[in-house]
């Protein structure tokens, strides 16, 4: 068991210091899994099987296909300026600059694209200027509201990965239980960064076009909600629902120029994303074979108080994400450990909510977080100014998962 812990520590130490090049995510994760497996004493045959098990697993390959399709969807929505038109539609509907500055990043966040906050930050910066908000408050609003989709959309990359790692856990129950944390985070963000600001009316492109704006919102959000409707209501597999969304864009926007559609489609296919997914699942398979660590985690869970287990989960999730800036690493390590316990379904769901929430916390506040880096650069805001403004929010987001877990456990178990 000690050897396994040392191997895991060495592997993640390597991950932290691996050169941050174009292939960093995928190559570093694959090498991390390799170091972990060989260092823990796994035979080359077992290590090879952990890798080939990825491409021979239909559920895993379908999950990777969905994530690649979401990347294509993002590229197509950019190609046809669907996001820009959606922004204008929201401006038509909502006359309050305060409402728009919250809704815009949340709406744009529905498209799962790396560094997506960089798309919304110019709009938020302009609106924040009209509200006379300090720059760090504009940055904080952009980042907090942009990440609603992380918790609430089944098409977010982390949700898709989670659903494959714990397929027996209802994704929509997880989303429902995530609402409390998101509501607390956004309400706190409003109190800290927006309440009390002067609120001039947001300019409307034509004035009084509320009905037209609502119609446009339905139109330009259709590539997103068609996936949710097909998968959530009609139980169509996610990879087929995502494919239907791509065909919807072809029928609605791309049919006049098939070459432009094909070009954007091809550009949206990301080899880097594919490599990252291979690395995540290789690491997941490797962790599942670390029987000593699995046994230690099970013993800790049985012998420790519930609060002690939560502290260990929170600390591990925070460490993995703060040091990597990746949204999948703690899920790839902690979810397999959790599922190995074979807990009652309701209790397992509560721990999944806690792991998911704390995985987000580490990612959100990581200095390697791409959305944060782009927002600070575009708004000319310093890291120190944002971190100082973040402090009360950090406290709320650290305490809330424990409180919510306790409330859910009292009510649901």
C-alpha cells in the first residue's frame, strides 16, 4: 500500500511540473497514469490492458465521442455567429443592465468551449463600465455566472465524463441536487459584486423588441436544448442527441454553404481533447487497480466520522485541481474510489454531489484556470485584485458543500 501511495504522489508531482506545451493535457495525463501504474508495481501487461480497455469499452468511446461533438458544436455556433445573435436577443428582452450582466455569461457558458469566459468578458466589461463597477467585480461576475452550466447542463464536459465513470448514478438527480450550491454561489456573487451598483437601462438594438427577442432566444438556443430534450425527456443516448444538434445546425444555418459547414466541423474536432480524454480514462483505470489505496479508502470510510471523510475528499479534490487546472483529474481519481465502496444509491449520490462541488472549487480558483487567465487579460485586471475580491466568495464556496451535504443527508437519508 505504501508503494502505491508513493507512486501516486510521484505521478502527480510529475504532472505539476510537466512542461505546459500544446500536448500538455493529454501527454501529461498519459505519462502520469504510466508512472502511477508502473511505480505501484503493476506489470506492463496490466498497464497495457488499462490503456487498451479505453478503446475497447463502448461506453467510454461514446463518452469521448460526445465531448468531441460538443467541441464541434461550439465551433459551428461560432461559425454562424449564433452566440453573438443570442447576446443581442437577451439585450432585446432584458432592459436592466444588472440582469444582462448576469444572464449573458451564463448563456454563453452553455457552450462548452475551453476559455469560454473570454467570449463573454468584453460584453461584461462594457456593461460593468456602464454600472461603474470596479474591474475586479466585473471579472468576478463574468467568471461566476459563466460557470452555471458546469453544474446544470448535462452537456458540460465534466458532466459527460462523470456520467461514464458512475453510469448507475442519475445525471439529472445530480443536476437537481447541484442547484443549491449554484444558487448560493450566484446569490453571494450578486451581493458581493453587483448589489448597490447604479443600474442604467441596457441599450436595446431596436427598442421594444421583447417578443422578437424571446423568439430569437428560442431559435439560437435550439442547438443546446434539443440535446437536453432528446436525452432528458426521450432517453435518446447522449451521443445521438449531440449528433442531432449538429444536424440541426446544418439544416438551419449550414445548408447554403456545405463547404463552410464542413470546414468549421473539421476545425472543431480537437486532437488535444481526444488525448486529454485518453489520459483521464487511463488514469481512472490505473487507480481502480490500486487495490491497496482502494482498501485504505474503504477502511477510512468505515472507521472515520462522516466529517473526516468529507475533509479528505475536499482536500484531495482541491489539491488535484489547484495544481493541474483541469476539470477532470479529481473526478478520475475520486469517483472510482467512491464507486468501489458500493454504498446505498441515495448515500452515494450525496457523496457524488460533494465530490463534484469540491472538484469545481479547486478548478475555479486555480491560477491555471484558462477562463480566469483570459478574463484578467482582457479586462486588464491583476490576479491579486481578483483574489482579494474573491476571499468572501471562497469562504462561502468552501463552507456551502458541507452545509448542503448535511442538509441533504438529514432530508434524504
